[in-house]
């Protein structure tokens, strides 16, 4: 596995870092020696997560941030650099989603998810760029998407379109910012058990068993599977990897194509 110094002296900013996959990424980064900043909307949840990380001996800070607001994102990222002296890793993990067949989706429902997922990711990249350029380790952007953005996602057209947009944005930035020594990659998780996303999209809609069967491995993944992928991409072990989409989905999309 990774050594405890794998991310030593790096500073990571993780949106949606208070819960689910974002918290596990923050925890994994912290255990590998990084200083972590978690940014989310809900102050109570954020403070609880910050305290949990600190109790593990992790250097962690929480900044209340709505990723739909560029000024807030910029302020939180600038405050991160003011506090820790650098920014090396940006993880765009914050996401909003709800199940709704497209004919019943209101323009505001569509816009809300696009604002959180796609615009929020763009705001993070833009606000982080000048700082990532200065990183002595090389800057790093990792965005959490899903292969459902590529395959189509009935009942979640807003999230699917946003995630496809993030994939395209990431590939563009990998080329535009490669000369600045910034690597830009995405991770595509499959259904990860014990997350709000799986609860909302699959368990609450009675599709839990079916969705497990849809994966080649026949089961939900764990949050640690995604955190491990995020450590790898942020580390020097992935020094020559940029513009990649690391699929960690138990073979779901391949099974979809194969069947
Ligand atoms: N079905 C249909 N429309 C819905 C909906 C649902 N289940 N939930 C929200 N909407 C619509 C609302 O009706 C509203 O549109 P309208 O003004 O035309 O009526 C619009 O979406 C915004 O809803 P609102 O509740 O004001 O947004 P919010 O900013 O408080 O919440 C969400 C954002 C909608 C994404 C909410 O689900 C959320 O906070 N999710 C965060 C957690 C999450 O989604 N995690 C899973 C990540 S995979």
C-alpha cells in the first residue's frame, strides 16, 4: 500500500469533504501526510468532520463554501494558501443529485445540479489555477464523475450532463495546463455503498439489488476504493498521468456495453 509520507507536505482542498467519499479522501490524504482543507455548505457537518480528522492527528481545516458561488470558492482557496502557504491538490468532489425523470424536471431543478456539479468544478479549477502553478510538487486536479455521464443516466439527466461536462473540461485543462506542470484527471466511481448518492438514487428507489447485479463484480464498492484511487492520482506514482479518467466501478460500464 502507500507509505505514510506519500503526500507529505502537500496541501489539498477537497470540496464536499464533510461526508461520504469526500471525507474518506480527506482522511486518506491526511493519513499520507497531507494538510487537508474540507469545504462544504453545511457548517455543522463540516465542523464535525474537521474535528474527526483532527482527532486522528490530521492537520485539517474547514471552510464553509457553497461551490455555486465563485467568490466563496475563491475566498476559501485563497484562505487555504494564506494558512498553509501553498495549494498542491484540488479535489472537485461536491455534487448534488436527485432522481427525476426528465419530463418532470423543472428548469431550476436542472440548473441547480448543473450549478453544483459542473459550474462548481469550473469555479474550483479557475480559483486554484494560479496557486497550483506555484506548487513545488506540481499541481493536481482530481474531479469525481461517473461513467453514467458518458453512458446516459435515465432519471438523472442533469447529473449525467454535468459529469460529461466535467470530463470534457478536465481533458481540455490537462492540455491547456500541462505546460504549467498541473495534472488534471477524473475518477469515475461505480455505485459506492453507504453513500448519500446510492441511497438517493438506488436504495430509496428500490433498485439496490439490481444495481449491484449490474456490476461485473456483483457488489457495491467501498468509499476506500475511491480514496485509494485519489491518493494514487495525487501522488508522484502518477507523475506521468494526466487527462485520464480512472474508472473504479467494479466493471459496471463494461458489463453494460458487453450485455
Ligand atoms: N425531484 C424533482 N425536483 C427536485 C427534487 C426532486 N427530488 N429535489 C429538488 N428539486 C428541484 C426543486 O423543486 C427546485 O426546483 P423548482 O424551484 O423549480 O421547484 C430545484 O430542484 C432546487 O431545489 P432546492 O431544494 O431549492 O435546492 P437546494 O440547493 O436546497 O438543494 C439539491 C440542492 C436539490 C441538489 C439537493 O438534493 C441537495 O442539497 N443535495 C445535496 C446532497 C446530494 O445530492 N448528494 C448526492 C450526491 S451524488
